[in-house]
C-alpha cells in the first residue's frame, strides 16, 4: 500500500527519493493517457509540417473565419506598408534616397503583381499560414529600365523540401533543405525549380537548385530554440476550425432538408393513391398546397405538419465559446475573427486592441523589420550606389552610417480618435513625448512632415490664403492701459 502511494506521489532520482513535486509530471489516473512527445520541433515539423500547411491553406480558401483572421492579421501588421526613413544627416541626400526608394518600390516585385509594400502584406500572410516564406534577390540588367536594378522573388515554403537531409563533402550538411557549414552558419538553400503541387508548370518535377544564402531572405517566426523551419500559426486551431465548419454545415443542411417538407398525409391504405396527390414521375406522391385551399381527405387519412427540431438555445453559446478558443489559438481578437460586434463595447474593444497591438508591434519589429525590411534596404542601397542611381561620397568607408534607417509601421486608428488626439497633445505639451515620436507612431517621418507644413504655409501666404483660427492680434498701448486701469 505504501509503495503504491509513493509511486503516485514521487520518484527515485540518483538514489534519492523526491516526493510530491509537480503534479504535471505525475503519471496518475488523470494523466495516464497524456503522453507528450519529447521529439524536437524540427522532427515534428518534418513529420507533420506539409500536412499542417496544406490544411491551413485549405481553411483560408474555404472557411470564412480563417479567411477573416488572415486578412485581419495582414492588415494590422502591414496596412499600407512599413516604410523606411533614412537617417542620413544631409537633408538633400536624404531626400534623394527617399525619392529613389519610392520609385523603386513599384518595381520590386519580380512577378510584377504588386509593389514592395504589397510584398510585405503577402509575406505576413504566408508566415501566418505556413510559418515561413522566402524572398530571393534577383539582380537585373541596367537596360531593364528599373529605378535600381534589383527585384525580389517570393518563394513559398513548399519550394524548400523538408525531407532534404544530406552530409556533403567538405563538412557541410543539409538539414531540411538548408545547407550549413562546419560551424553552423547558413551557406545555401536547396530549392525546387517548380512548386511540387503546381501541375501547370512544365518544368521537371523534383529538380533542385542551390542558391547562396546571401541571396535569400528567410522570414520566419521561430518559437523553439534551434528551430530551422516554420510552423503555421493555424496549427493549434486547425482541428476546431474544421470540426466547427462541419458542424455548421450539418446544421444548415439539416434545416434545409427539413424546410422542404410542409405537410405529411398518413393513410390506412398506403397502396391506394388518393385523388389530390400527383405522381411526379419518380413514384413519390405529392400535393401542392395553395393559400386558402380546402382539402377533402379520404376516410382514415390524416395531415401532420412538419415540425423540424430547432438548433436549440445552446447553439449560439456553443459557437461563441468555440470561436473564443479559436481566437485565442490564432492570437486574433474575437471581433476580428468573427466580425461579431454585438458583444463589443468601447472598454472591452479598447482592451482587446491594446493587447493585440502589443503583439503586432513585437512581431513587426522582431520579424518583418529585422528579417525582411532591413535586409532589403541594405541590398537596395548597395545596388543603388553600384549602379550610380545614388551618389554617396565615401559610401564604402561609411556604409553602416549611410544605411542607417528607421522603419515606420502604419498608424493605429483608435475607436475614439478625439480623446486619443487630445491625450497625445497634452503629452507633447507636458514634455512627456516629442512630436518626432508622435509622428513616428503614426507612421510618418517628422522631417518630411515639417517640410510639407513649411511648404504649405509658404504657398498659403503667397496666395493670400488663411486657414484655421487666426493668431491673436497684439494689443495697442491704449488697450493695455485700459485693461490695467
């Protein structure tokens, strides 16, 4: 008996007895079936990653909640774009850099479908769906007519095979399609030449090509130490989304079938057709019912109305709780997932937005800016100088200084912008924050905004235009004496 109790409450470790401890580590009745794997995340992704990604893509294409969640995520992470503000000290040089960058953003997509900020949005979507996305730098010829001879080619996760593992001569090793050198640095990526699921591409299936690591941007939000490849953010929500979708479809189909029947006629002699019934050609006896119609029945026949069972009062509550679990799993507020604003008020909406935006800001700076934007800006600056599209004296010696840049995410729109604007003005007046900081939080460059304001005022003055409240006129000497007297 005592031994049984000890087995439930503790364990022998290194010759010593440790009783009690963590209940989560015990093997009692409630946790006997809870056998979690000790495999590393890389092993789990290699085994289940392709299926998880395929199911996530299926849900985004076919499930309204999943589609709404991904659009909400991409819209909040990127919006109109996470835009750069060069930190070059020379105003004229900075203006030239910003102008050239703006011209190049329209040329950045190697597919020609969108601009650089559209590629940011697509990257945010892909990382949410597949856990990762790749961009390849594609240098172009001067005669291609681009503002800067450089473009970005987006490659989905499926283009880098997870099952590519190999020891190479010289000490390099390929793990899940990524080639590492002897000290663990990424030196190359082994991509498929065509998407394995695209049957419209006439290229050879399974053919690989080695791309140097300096030409690849791997955008990934790692969750475990040592993680090589991404995992979909849909992973903890896929089962509930799929089963909830099936449940909704079953309820809808049940109600549709039930609504097709209005009345049922029972007769003691089913083999004898009654006069008011008509054969529709399939052997079924049907009767059309008209408004105000009086039907004479045969002796013994009865009419019963169709009374389909309702979904019940628990249907909406069940839906709500399930969607809350899905919302928590995806990290997207319930209202953003479901578009249900009935349960939202100003206070709880603001609290949900604050928490959601903290997560968004962390993801913007740790993933989107650090991995994608900075790498693109540095390669773009190098190509712009090499192609003479930009002339920056001493660029090679002061490359890090010339490439210094701050990235401005899109501004947040609040539920009550008047209150927030007043609070921000009071913070600036009290010296708790600067105009530069306030403008940066709104996604604008302070120097550019000040230059535009100065240009607007100069133009208004030259045209004799006056907007807003006029400044107070200085009082005359007589008015001052009257006020004092």
